[in-house]
C-alpha cells in the first residue's frame, strides 16, 4: 500500500521533470503543432519595398537572398570591394 | 541550414538605443514592453564603459521552451524561437528561466495582471498567416518573410548589432577583430573575464581540515 502510494506520488510529482527534445519538425503547415508558414513559401515583395528576391517555395534562393542582406552588414567588404 | 542569431559588438555599441527604438516602431510594441534593451556596464567610468544590446538570443537549447507548461514555444527551420500567444497562459516561468530577461509581460488591468508573454521574434512573426494583419497585431512585422533582417540590426548605425545566420555574422565579427589587430586579446576568455593572456588558472587549495573526525 505504502509502495503504491509512493509510486503514485513520484509519478505525479516528477511528471514535469522530463525535457522534450527541441528538434525542428515541420509537418502539414505546423511546427511541433503550432501553425506557421516558412519564409520562402511567401511571394517576394514588389521591388519598391526593397525586400529580398527569391522564387516562391525555393528555400535555397531565399537563403541566398537573405545571405546577401547579411553580408551588407559587413562594411569592410561593402565599402572597399 | 541557417541558424539565425544576434551578435553585439561591445567595442562599437554607443548606447544610442537606436535598436530599441527601431524594434518598438517596427513591431508597434505596447507601452511597458521592451523586446530589446541596451545594457551598460561601468556607466560613466572613463575608458571602461561598455554597452551591449540584449534581446531574445534564440538559444539552440532554449530554457524557455524547456519550462513552458503549455508547450507554446517552437523553433523554426531558421533557428528562430517563437511562441503561440493563443496557447500562452502568462504564467511567467519562461521569464524566470531566461538568462537574458527576454520574455516580457504587458500589464493588463488595474491590479497588475500579467498579459500574454511578448518577446523578440527575430522579426519573424508567429503562428498566423505570414504578413497578415493578425500576425502584425499579435507578434509584429514578419521581415524574414519579406526577405529582410530584423529592424534592430539593419538600423544599427555603427553596425555593432549584427543579425543573421550565425556562421555569416561570426565571420564578419572575426574579420573586424583581425583588423583591429588585437586578435585573441579582444575575443575570448581574457577579454570577458579580465584574466591576463597566458596566465595560469588559480590552483584550488584543498579544504582545511579542522582536526575533528
């Protein structure tokens, strides 16, 4: 009886002590159950808005576009090359 | 795969709070909530004053995600840590868990009730259709979906605050350090903790015995 009670208390008491793995899973428009789109699934903005240019749905072209934007923060290369 | 991160160069930050203002403006963050703030050490001490811009660091092993009782956090393919405000119960566990104080809670009502958690989204919106009015109202602008970087990093006038793929911004910072000519002296343990380069770590002495058994 006492053992069963102990097991029951441990089961409830330690229930929050586990840690889920923080891996990225994207299934049917959801990240771990939370609905969201991925950036490259959008159309690029019109040119007037100075956004990136990529092909809708093409991840590598979006990454290439955002990388160009990141390198624009590198003033040594932006200015001297 | 990109891993979006922020990197703040304390040698360049001039505490202008431009990043804070850019964030507030871009995301229309409510009064009393600052997704980003500038922290200054040795304020007013000539030659020793350093500032650094702090927000959510989008941790690779995020403690907020680990402690959330309703599992409202998720990580995107770009490594951005986001949360679902429809699931958040405003308990504040994430605030206690976060080493950077990133989660913020708007005060709702006269008795200081906590609203739903708000934090830096790396300008990546949240779980609503991208670039929609609903997403903007809850989470702010989704600049990544526009092919842009976070407003704070792009607005930084001295380019102290860098935002983007961890590998790319680390390369930018590395080149800066090399050009400054102080290499290892500027980046690493000794600059962070004040130990002279080449110094040996202190040897731990065994605990003194009291003679009692």
